C-alpha cells in the first residue's frame, strides 16, 4: 500500500473519531510519523485500543486495521525511501 493511501485511510477514520481539529491533527501527525518509521504495527495496536460509540468510526477502524494487517509487509516506508 502506498503511503498516500495508508495516510488517507487514517485521516478518514480520524475525521469520524475526533471532532476537535487540533486533536485530530495531532493524532494524525503521530500516526504518520510512526508509518514513516516502519512502525505500522504500533499504529495497528493503537487503533485496536480505541473505543468509540460512533458506529461509523468503528466500521472504518476495522477496515483500516484489516487493510494494514493485510498490507503490513508492504508498508515499510522508511526502508523503501
């Protein structure tokens, strides 16, 4: 999965989860840096730990986790750079 699409999926989830722009941007930046450091597993673990009452956010979270777990071996962005 290319970096653009990996980040896009995270952003879609973050928009459903965080109503405050600052909180959302801070969370996205943290996950983006993890992805760029080959820490996709840490991103997955964080996603799994998030609890929300928003059903749409939970569905999106599961899709992101599933995509990342399936593509994890192709998401070594630091290595590829």
